[in-house]
C-alpha cells in the first residue's frame, strides 16, 4: 500500500534500492512481469438490475504499487529529458509538469 511505501521511502537506503531498480529497468529496457500483475474488481452501480450491460458496473484495476511508483519515476525522467533537449515545442503545455493555465494565457497573449 502507498502508506507502507511512503514509510519505506523515508529511509535513504531503501530509496537508493528503488532508484537502482528504476535504472536497471531503463538500462535493460525490461519491465518485470511482477509489475504487470493486476487485479480487477467489479463494482456494481447502485439500483442496477444485472451485469448484462456494461453501463451497470464499474471495473476498477489495481496494479502493483511499487510498479506504479517506478513507472511514475520513469515518466518523470523521460519528461525531464524531453524538455531539456527541446524535443517538445515551447507552446506545448498540456500534460507537462510545472505548466499551468497562466503559462497558457501568456503563450496566447504572445501569439495575439
């Protein structure tokens, strides 16, 4: 669970091990099967008669917590390198960290 992982990550030694796992995954280009395992739980919507219609239920997927953390670290590193090396146009704002509606407003004002 996230609360356990947060407690572990407060200790530098464990954090270093997780960073090593990230580095190995990137260097080998391999994503371990353990991180691909998931559990799906079907949650019925209230006052619906059966599961014969997809509108009557809500599937929720639970992924490996450590795998989710490592994917987030890899995504952050990738975004950093893409921005650092100017692979993204300066007017690209959607989905990037540290970009806000204020940045979009300034870019739009500049264009106008």
